[in-house]
């Protein structure tokens, strides 16, 4: 892959520090949104970059507000480890503003405390065209292949929270 005459290799680029949120509703289902951009197809849980000076938890609440219009959620658990994924070659230099090889993510589980009417993906900078609540076991079928290993680890870490009463 090249950008402006330069050959880009995964190992030449850093990982983007990022947070991901597994947001459960009261029934134990997980929020997923269908992406609107053309560079990455598929469904995903809310996620985004961690700003300078921001903790992963602060970033998680900010990302929820930016991506789904509400951050009416309670913290449940943070995954101890950081998870990394590399972009596939055809997205290198395109996705993530072309600056990163992939993402290094801190995953956080939260429980949505509000009503579905509070959720709105038509935000000032929309990332999702639509959304739904989904059984945790169904997540891997909808996720783009290069994120499936990461999602499998997140599912394994947070599975027991799906059916824990709020």
C-alpha cells in the first residue's frame, strides 16, 4: 500500500490508543451500530480514540455521547489487558485517517440505564446509520473479520455480565 509515493507497512505505523464499550441493556443484550462509512463495512460496538490526558473510562463516556447520543450508563468492568488489532492491507493508509496500523484498545463494559428513546445515532458526526440490541453470542457473525479475534476476547471477558440483573 502506498500513500503519496511512499510504501506503507504495518510495522512502520503506530497503534491508535482507543477505548471500546460493550454496552448492555437491562435484558442483557449488547448495543451494536451499523457503520455508515465506506472504508469499513459491518456492525460494531461503540469505540473511539482516547484523547490526550483522558482516562479510558472518560473516553468511554465521551464516545457513547458522541456516537449514540447518550452516556446514560453505569460502569461495570474494565478489561485488564489492552487488545490490539491490525487493519487489513487494503485499509492501511485509508482507515483511521491513514496514520495508524490498527488500534490498541481498552475495553469497558457498561449497563445502559436509560430508555431506548434516548439513543440516537444521528449525531453531529455520525458513525452509525442504524443500531440494535443483539445477543452476545450473535456478535461474531456481524463483525468484520479483522476485528473478530478482539471481539471474541471481549465476549469471553464480559459474557457473565450479560445476564446479571442491574
